[in-house]
C-alpha cells in the first residue's frame, strides 16, 4: 500500500480499480483480503503508450513483438474495440452525416464524393512517399494533366487510387461479406502498372524502422487473411470492421507492397457499406499515422491508431457533404 503514503486514499484506489474492471483492462481473482488483480488480454490492445517517448528509443533497442502474434485473433475475439462513449460519439457524427445526405441530389453527392476522392488519393499516396501536392493531384484526377515536376509512377499511384475508390463505390455489396479475393482485387487496381506482383507474396518482406517481420509463408499469410475475414464478418459494427481491416491488412502484409493503401481503401468500403462517412485522412500527419501503425506491429496496441481513426472520422463528417 505504498500509494497510501503518497496521499492516495483507499476509496480513490477502489474507484480506479472498479473503472479498470468495467473497461475490462484488469481481472480480479480471489475474495476479501485475498483479492488480487492482474492485467487482462484487453489491456494489451487498449493500453496507452507515450508515442513521443516510445520512438525516442532506436528500433533495434525497443522491446517488441518481432514476429506476427498468432494470438492476435484470440485477443480480438469478442473484444469491443470502442468504448460505449466512443461509439456514442461516432454515432452522433454519423447521424449528422446521414441527415445531410437526405437533402443531397445525386449530382451534388457525386461532386462531393469526387472532392473526397481527390483528397483521399493525395493523402494516401503521400503516406506512401508520393510527392504530388494537392492542387496537382486535382489537375491529374479531374483532367488527366500530369505534373511536370513529378514522376510517371507517382501519377500512376494517384490515378490507381481514384480507380480503386470508384470501384469500391460502384460495388456497394463488395465486402459483404469480406473475402480474400475482393482484397486482392482492390490491391490489383491500386498497384496496376507499378511493377508489383499481384498475388499473395511468397517471400519475406522487411519494414522500414521496425524489428517486426510479418509472416513469410504464403500458406500462413492466406490462413491469417481468412482469420481476419472471419473476425471482420462476424462483427456488426462498421467502425470495428473498418479499423480491424486497416490494421490487420497492414500487420499481415499479404502483398509485397501496397498493403497499407489497400487497407485504407477496403476500410472505406466497409464504412460505406454501413452507411458511414468515408475517410479522406486529409488532416492526418503522415508521421503520426506511420507511428500508430508501427505501435500496432510492435506492441499490438490499437489505441494510437484508434485516436487517429476517430479524429479523421470527425474531420470527414465536418468537412464533406455539407
């Protein structure tokens, strides 16, 4: 009871323990004076990690999950990814979005969706290292005018985003249920003419800035994708479906390249299937995004990415389809 000597009262400790129990972050064992507490599997997924302090440590000196955590699907099973308060917040935003759409003509909706498509294509490509600016991206996607200061490959990446987003939009039942074939199809559109293999990879890939190494066996990769699809399909909440897909496609790394962008586009498809607003990620900091993904790779904590996801959902509702 060292904390009592620091001025922390027993009622205060009991309140904190009760809240941690309510959230499912700890488990209680025993009764009365023999009661003890331990961290629950939920804590691994939801724990707070100080991102600034964490990434001050060099990649090779961080204590991390170096290999794919085969228990990740057991941890996720029946786990609520959002608190009741978080879902209430997201649902309130969705209500605003859906109410506004009631007054949208098809022409106006398509015009706004085009704007979101341009900004999503730009930011998603920027996360992958593309140096096109937003105005040049608009010229490219609307008028097929390539920038003179960027490469052909960068233009192709951006155009592929537009084609993939349009494909998902025009197939409203594409991910209902989610299937590996559909993920492969989106990846094929995103990586067309970029010199990348289309199929599930058959060799090890390394990831910059981390010790984590994804599975290197084609059969294991396909098995994990099947597990992911099962986990996504059994959930009814579109927000949970989307965030799981974004994180797990990135984590499994089923393709030699293009995994994160595939996750973002499939995630948006799942949101739209649930009548939610798609994300553009326009305001996200690319470094913060990459760090949040790395935290899931290395620590299996979804918290940092979930905060980005919720912020970007709020941004999307407040900036599109107004």
